[in-house]
């Protein structure tokens, strides 16, 4: 028997790249917030005392408090997003359930997903759903209930229903992965609207194809549209229902080679998102249904299969795990880049602006000091003392900010290169 994959993944999951980067950048912003607050206090004291700082300057620095706060809010909500596409019944919901290790999304006959479903982690062990345009939390205890709740809502196909599932039930949810299941690409004419609404911020796209048939024009079209809007989308192709091939071993190799070649061709020559060699690494032959069953068995403490499964189960199961590993690496790197690079640029920008303002203030105090040289001696001495104090203080603040700017830059580049 093999190791339970949950155990292997706990500590060295590639998702930790994102999780750690998020923590780091958040810490950096906590520091930036402190520095901004300090500077605001410092400038207020200068303003009250000597009119050295203009109201406009003080306001500008003060406005950074809100900006930093807003960035920290966005940071808290930043996540990794994976969106699943494919024709109806190819097994999108089953793939998501297999990855979540539980039957969370309704699947199968009569449960065609007719809107977008987003699964994300919730705190406090709660499970509920929220429909688009509403803030009401509808509690969900079971898949049956979820299916029912989804049926009774009048849902437009481009609408989004958010399903919140306890973080502690799944490592992917705990590590801020958000799953999006789509209605089948065969049922909609509104691909553009879909893409604009739900896909522009996706880090990874998974095309769930049916290994029993070839890639359809509708499936390809969708990705053609995506790649006109996103310069280099990250795409994986899962040839699902590969268990069905077990019944026809005489064609197995041939069918696989053909699917592989077509998928690689699609990703490299048609979409031009990968080289043929890299594209090879993005195509998998799996059975979501078997994987889900196996995992639910494992969850109950039973062996992953009881011998009644189709031949080649173990290989397909490993291939699914291989997909997950590469998926995790890809999604966390992509999310760090797209999400945190922007924040770190903004952090640097704020730090630099503050430094500039403080530089200007220091210059001004120095000028004032030289102008005051021809003021009466006693007044001059008194002023001189205050000026010195002020200069020391400004210099100290400047050093502090200078240090912060360097610190921010260093930590950001270190975090990004890690
Ligand atoms: P969706 O419409 O793309 O979300 O497809 P579903 O996940 O609802 O799956 C449709 C049907 O195909 C369900 O009855 C699943 O149990 C079945 N199915 C999904 N994956 C597999 C698979 O890998 N092998 C087999 N044999 N059936 C599958």
C-alpha cells in the first residue's frame, strides 16, 4: 500500500510558496503601516510647532495610511484561483471533488452545473453558500442539499454561486486555493462575458476533456478566446474517463498517443502558450471518478481500492497525483507573481514617496537655518537649538525611512526570488 498523499503534502506542498510569500508580504506591509503612522505623527508635531510642514504635505502622507490599509485588505483576500472548463458531463465537478477529497459539488445526471460555482475555504467550520447579488449565507449540510439549493434558485448561466467549505477539511482550501466550476462550454454562446467575469484573474485553467472522444471545436474556441485576453494563460488538459480505456487494452497505447499529440499540438502550435516539450508536461490521463472513490475510501481509513476496480487503477491514480503536484507548483508561482508583484511595487512606491517628502523637509529646515543667521543673537541661539533638535529628528526619521525603503526592497526581492 502507498503513503496517504495527504500526509506527504502537509509540509512540503508547493502551495506553501504562495502561503509563505503571502505571509511575508503581509508582514512587510505591517511594517510599512507602522512607518507611515510614525511619519504622520512626526509631521503633525512639526506642523503644530514650526509650520515647517505644509498642510498639503501632511495630508498627502496621511493619505498613505488609507492606501496601506486598503492594500492589506486586498492582501488578506488574495488567493490562488483555478477555473475548470470543458463540455458538460466530461467530469469537471468530479475532478474538483477528487481534488477536494469529498463529494462537495453535485455531479452526474440531472445535476448539470448551469451557473458558475466557486468553492472556497471558510473559517469556523461553517459550510454555506451565497448567491450572486446577495449577502445571505444559506447553510449547506450535504451535497444533496446543495444540489437542491442550486436547483431552486433561478440562476443565470454567467452567475456565480460561492460555496464556502470548512478550511480544515481540505489542505487546498486551507492554503487559499479557490475552485471555479463552469457550465459546459457547449451550452453557452456567451464565452466573452464568461471570460471577462470569471476568468481574467484565474491563475490556472484546467480543461477537462473526455478521453473517449477528441477535443471539440467549442472546447478549443474557449481557450482561443482566453488567450486573446490573457497573454500566457496556464493551461492543463486532463483526459478524463481514462478508466474506460481499460476495457480496450488493444487500442490503449495508440489512443493515448493520439490524444497526447493532439493536446500538445493544441497548446503549442495553435495557442502558442507552451513549447511542445513543455506542453507534454501539461497533459494527463486520469479517472476523476476512481480517484474520488479511492480518496473517500482512504478518508474512512480503508485501503484506496478493494480490488474491484478496473485494470490500471494505480497508474491512473498516480497520474492524478502527478497532475496535482504540477498544478500546485504552477498555481502558486503564478499567483505570487500576478498578485504580489503589484503589491510590492506599490509598497516600494509609498516608501519612496515618504522618503522624498522627508528629504524636502530636511532641505527646508537647513535653508531656514541659514536665513536665520542674521536674526538677533539671543533669538538666534534659541532658534539654533530648536533647529538642531529638528534636524536631528528629521535626520533620524530620514534614516529610518531610508532603512525601511531598503528593507522593503530587499525583502520583496528576496520573497519574489524565493
Ligand atoms: P460535469 O458536467 O463536467 O461537471 O461532469 P460530472 O462531474 O457531473 O460527471 C458526469 C458523469 O460522469 C457523472 O456521472 C460522473 O460520475 C461520471 N464521471 C466523471 N468522471 C469520470 C471518470 O473518470 N470515469 C467514469 N467512468 N465516469 C466519470
